[in-house]
C-alpha cells in the first residue's frame, strides 16, 4: 500500500502568482494486475473531492495513467490524499501540475519533489 498525504494551499510553490488549480496525473508502472487508487481532498469544512479508480498496464508494456483535472486550490490549507492498494514497490508515478487562475502552468511537482517538500 502506498499513501501520500500533502498539505495543499495556494502558496504551495511560493511564487508571486498563487496556485489556483491543480491537475494530478498518476501512471501505473507495475505488473499486469493493476491497482485501485483513491485521490481525495479534505479541509476543516469537510470533503472537497473524491476520486476512486482502477489503473493497470496497457498491452505492449506501456503504463496506464489517469489524470484528474482542475482540482481547486484555495488560500485555506487542505489535505490531499493519494492512496493505492498495491503491495509492489514503485508501482505509481505521480505528477502534480500547478496552474494559475488563468490556466498558466506555474510548476510541475514530481513524486520525488513532493517527498522533498515533506522532509
């Protein structure tokens, strides 16, 4: 099982332009069985969003992927949760695309960079 918990808010990237939207891309690079993935956000006011899906490898060896678009980001911190039920190591590749209110990409966070933010 893999669990990622991140505190998200509009100053996530510490730029002069606040992050207002986020796209989360998850790619499966494990075996043929695939995995169930939960992506959810919750604040002190309750659940903001919830996505549950199954991803698996495509035929020919290319990894399957899922993109969740236009997740709203506010000035109030909330917790982003990404949870999978696979027991194999390194089965997901995660990228977060942070965008301004006008849709301009401000930055892309890889799984490695998210772990560095957590440290």
